[in-house]
């Protein structure tokens, strides 16, 4: 139990270090706004309800978030699909989403920079075991690519 507590704290510290290193790229965007942009980056159009589920906000809070992002010309509302309102990133929103995704990936690269290939392979295997048991894909909301996919099918490094 003591070992598990220590590892849990280490994992939490890594998560916090990654967030701290990424936050400068957010500018005046909230963490929820960044998560919404990154989720919308993966889909040509997405419902506000799906954004709410993935960002872990209530529907009304997500509508207010979309209002702010729309005011900043980062997203636009599209047609309704039944009762659902669809949204998509604008060109400016796509640029911002890539910027923050690349900043997060760069911060992660820096945390991993002292590891050799064998250590990286071992870490990847352990992380895959952990992610295999995660029931929600919401944990991928800050990722550049989906880590739940096989490494071969994931997008290449940014140019």
C-alpha cells in the first residue's frame, strides 16, 4: 500500500508538471476551453452535448464556454442535428488548438528527454496497462493524438 501511494503521488506530480509546463500556451483560455478546443480538433463537427461530456462540464456551462469561444472567433455554431447544436473550430480555433496541443506534447517530450529507448518502451507498456482499464476516453482530452490507439496508427510528430 505504501508503494502504491508513493507511485500514485509520483503519477500525480508528473501530471501537474505537465500541466504547469503547458499553461503558458493557453494564454487567456481556461483549462476547460483548451480541452474543448482539443476535443473539437479531432472532429469536423461535434455536438455541444459531446463537448460537455468530454470536458466534464454541465451542458449549460458548456454552452457558456462555447459562447466565449465563439466571441473570440475560435468556434462557430452549425446546424442543429435534432435537438443537438453542432459546433466546429474556425481557422483561428484550429491554429490555437494545434498550438496548445503542440505545447503540451513539447512539455511531455521534455519530461521524457532523459530516458533511453528501453526505458521509454517500459514506460509505454506500463501506461498502456493503466489506460487499458480506463473506461472513459475523456482522459485523452488534452492529448495531441489518441493514446488509446496503437502507436502505428497515431499521427506522426508535428512538423
